[in-house]
C-alpha cells in the first residue's frame, strides 16, 4: 500500500467519524425522507421544492468545491433568472436518485463517485461555504430544504 492510499483512507475514516455527530443529511437519507413525503398537494398538483432561506430553489447537483467527493445542491432564484422555475418534488427526487453511483468531476479535476453516504451541501459550482442540508419539511404546498451552517 502506498503512502497516498494510507493518507486517503485515514482522511475518509476521519470524515466518516465526524458525520456521525453531524446534523448534515447524506444523499441516501435525503432520498428516504423525500420518498416518505407526499409529492403532490391535496388538489393533485405537483409540490415544488425550495430552500428555507430567501426564495431560492435547487437547480442541480455538482461536486462540492470544499471536498470534491461530496455533493452540493446548486441554486438560483426566479428573481435572478426568469427562465428557471422551482423543480417539482418528483423531479427533485429523480435528480437525487440519479446521483447515486454517478461520477462527478471535481472543480480542479478528478472523478468522484457519489453514493448513499455522500454528504449534501448548498453552493453553486466553484463555491464552497459551510451551508449544509440538515432536513426536509413538507408544508403541504411545497417541500422545503432546511439548511444550517455545518463544520466540515
């Protein structure tokens, strides 16, 4: 075993330990929580998905710049971009499921396969920050992604 493998394995073990005491959701947990919620309103209309702050909504997933082997939800607002609308809960769930086993390229290179134990952050491509996804809430009309400042 070479030195790089030893260091990489130790870093992964340390990150895994830190996540045990973190409120941050993992990809598999986020999928399970969303699957347990009704994705449509009582009227039969689709629920949409947005973040708990401002009027921002998720637009996609990317490798998080803070640690390329972790995922980040990218975002926008209809205030900034009239062409994009909040995703439906069904489309959002599909996007999360499609990330399982998918390879993402890090900001400065490298390929990283994401899985159920991958933490979820909130940042647009090229940014890092410490905003993590810590919950999902159904208010009856939309699914709200709850966030908090989380230590890496």
